[in-house]
């Protein structure tokens, strides 16, 4: 009698057994990971192209990063805090119905009262309302300054790193000059001659002194990325410089810039409060945490609540953005995988 044919091992997800050198992770449906012999991470999903078996496709860096971020409690907590800040920045009247510019000197330095949970400052203004409305200015300055710094620094640093030569050398010397300028001292000098009470002079100052850091990060990332095999292959196939920059280099070199910019956003919010505290940043009647901290410092012994609430809101905001940046850095760093 002919010998019976050996049966193939059965997989719970359907399909054939894995090839030599592959480790299959099976489970009760859903997405499963396969680690091949070469170390490439594959994503196994129920049903192949023909609907008869599982399909496998490599996961990108961004999909891996998003999967890790969703499981990171630090990212979740910081993201919720930032979403709440964005909400009250756009619609502060939802949770604060008072006018932040309406003050009553008869209630100056008084503590918590019904309808005024944070008490009143030295001018008799509601501390709770001013703390809520102060988030709008701080978040606006931080976001706009970060976008300006990221765009300007990435463009200049990316072009210098890609083309090199004399332009790269000149840009490197210019960044060295800007790094030698103390930020707070530069703000005292440049903003002391500005009479506008809007946020744009402060944002412009931050962009002017902040782009060299992002530029240096982008330059180094582009130099490292353009040496990879896929970029060399695209160049050998006749791809233009613009195509290589947009299709091959930028998507793979932008991760360090995103990490640094996210952390720097909290720094810019803190810098705006520092400049406003020193009297050269935002000016009244603009509602700002820095302005409130500066005015409340005179009454720290008699009315400490007027200082603690805006200072606490500033500290929580800066900490949330720093935590978010750390979580994004851990998710995008291949060395930590």
C-alpha cells in the first residue's frame, strides 16, 4: 500500500504554515505579527487578496509608532491635557462666563467665593476667568512659534544637508552666531523697542532665534537619510532632486524634527510667560499667564492664590507638551525597539 502523505500543520488563522526562519503568532482573529528571519516586522491580517487566507505586509515606522503611542499612558494623559487646553483656547466662554477684563477693586485680593472658585487678584479681577482666557494666548504663541520655527528651520537645514557645499558651510556659521545669542537677553533687547500689544512681535522673535536648532537637526537627519540605499537607487534611476527630497528623503528624515518641535512648543510657552513677566513680552490689556504672574508677585504674601493658579496652569501646560514630546521620541526612535 502507498504510504500516506504527511499532513501540513494547521494554522488557526487559515492558510499555509510559515516558511523556514519565520515565527508565526496565531490568535483568536484580528491582527497578528510575524517576525521574519531578517528581522522585518510583518502585519498579518485575516483574509488574503483572494479571500482564502491571511495576507502579510510590512508595517511602516509611522504605523508602529502610532501603535506604541496608543499603548503609552504618558502619551494618553498628555494628549488629553493638550486637547483640553486647545478646547478652552478656542471656546473659553464654555467654562468661564465672566469677562476677564472686568475688575472690582472692592474685591481685591479676596479668596474663593461662590461663582469665583480661584478668588480675585490685586486689581479685583476674577482669577479663574483670567486663567482660562490666558490659555488662548499661551497656546497661540506656542503653536504659531513652533510652526514657524519648524518650517523655516526644516527648509533651510534640509536644503543645506542635501546640496552641501558652500551653502551648507555658510548656514552652519550663521547658526553658530545665533546659538551664541542668549534668548532672554535677546528678547529684552529686541522686544523693548516694540510698542505693539499683539502676539506677533513675540512670535517673530521666537522664530528668529529658534530656527537654528531645528535647522541643525534637519540638516543632520537629511545627511544621514540621503546615504541610504533607496535614495542612491532613486538617483541611479534618474530621479530629480525635487522628487528625491519630497518622496524619499523628507518622509524618512522628518521624525527627529517632529520630536524636537513638540518638546520646543512647551519651551516657547514658558518663554512667552518669562518675557511677559519681565515686561517686554505681551502687554495689558492682553490676558496672559505671564502678565498675571508678574502682577500677582507683588501680593504673594497677602494673596498667594492669585499667583499659584496661573503659575500652576503654566507648569501643567509646559509639562504636558514635554511629556508628549518624550512619548513621541520613544515611539519614533528605532534604537528603542
